[in-house]
């Protein structure tokens, strides 16, 4: 399946939903800084991978899917929950790549150019996330037996 | 002032990754952005200026274990949403307990 950009999806999101995510993102970044200040960087660092906006994002996905089905004349559907589950599966894959981001930063930040290392860590996150996503598709493809056809 | 900068930068970077997750298809691929290093970029970026590289590196090491906790959290959400067909908001919020247990479990075993 090819990755594509669907700009029309932006219209589905209301301004207060953007605001909610902005506030949640700001709040968790602030909280992680305060936790690090009070309890030290070892505990503070844990919160760099806190699922801050995942609940809001998954709820939004479920709501949009439900609305789409309601407009199509289907009042009750599990499609929204399944779409949110798909998001959770993507987040599980992304979390492995997030560990790679942390590993690159931890190992190479001291003694190197900070901006360069953060950029490299971000590139490592994206590359590994895409690779794992592709590998998962290949795995499903093989197990479904279609590869033999 | 520093707290306000942290809040604004965090909100901005998280929003950018969230919008990327909104517009990208298929949904499974967009889900990758649910575990984007948005909070990490904002926090580490500011920490580098205020505390230095060694302090930021220690935070990054802990983040690896936080990411492990995020993996368990995401899989728990996946199980309860896809298999048990539970409602999204209560499930994703309740499962935060799993994240805390895993993250602080790792801290007490590996980092304390």
C-alpha cells in the first residue's frame, strides 16, 4: 500500500481539537521539564516517551470514523474502534523507532554537534519506523499465503 | 519565561506531528506518528541550552525505557480496542496506568 497525503482530512478536525492537542503537548512538555527539575533527568527522561496525545488522537479518530458512517446511514458501527486500534498498532511500531531515537541521542550527543545529533536521531526514528511498517506489511503478506500466488 | 517557552515549543512540535498523522494515509502508517519524538525534541532541545549535553543524554537514556513502556501501552490498547472492542477514550486513558507501571518498573530495575 502506497503512503499518500490527504489534505482533506484537515477539514474534519475542528479548531478546538487542534487547540486540545496543542495544550496537551505543551502541558506534557512542561510537566516533563518540571519532573526532571524536581526528581532529576533519569525520571524526567521517562516522560519523553509518555503517550501524551495518544488518547486524544485515538478518540478523535474514532469520532471521525463514526461520523463518516453516520453520514452514510450507518448509525451503529465498530469501525471507529477498529480505526483507533489501527492507530495503536502504528504507535506500537513507532515506539520501537522512538527507542532508536533515544539510543542515538544517548550514545552520540556528548562530544558531538547537538543539532546534528538530534537531526540524525529524528532521521533514525523515521527510517526505522517506515522500515518496521514495511516489514509488518511483508509479514502479513507472507502469512496470508498470497506471496505464493 | 522558560516555562512558557517550554509550553509553547512543546505544543507547537506536538501539533505539527499530530497534523502529519492526520493527513497521512493509510491509517496504520499515520499511527506511527502517535509515537513521534515530539515531546522529546522540544524537551531535549531546551535542555541542551539550559543544562548541557550530558544532562540531555541521561534523559535520552531514560527515554529508551519510556519507549519500551509506550510499546506495552500501545499493545494493550490494541488488544482492548481490536479484540475486546472496548470504548476508545476509557481504554486509552485507563491503559496509562500500564505505561506508568512499565516505566517505573524499568526505572526501579535498570536505572535506580
